[in-house]
């Protein structure tokens, strides 16, 4: 199971997307907001969430080292 026994890039990406205030923890509101967008959001909202998953440094851009 991914992320249960150790950290993976995917778990870091998902955590970064959920942690909307970038404080290093996810509260219930952030958790539910993430899933609400991924299930019920528009295409643009889903694109933004997916981009945020890759933008681990929250700089608004993705460089090769993040792949």
C-alpha cells in the first residue's frame, strides 16, 4: 500500500494539494475541500488541483527536479 510503510513522491504530491494553507498539516476542511473539487469540481478546478499536487514548493511553477 502506497504511503503506509514509507514516504513516496505521490503521497507528498497529494499532501501538498490538500494542505491549502501550507502549514504542514491537513485539517478536516482541507481534506473535504480537496475531495469535493476532485469529485464535483469543474475541469479547471481539477487542473489546478493536479498542478498543485506537482508544485511541492508552492512556487507556482514546476521544474524538472519535481518529476
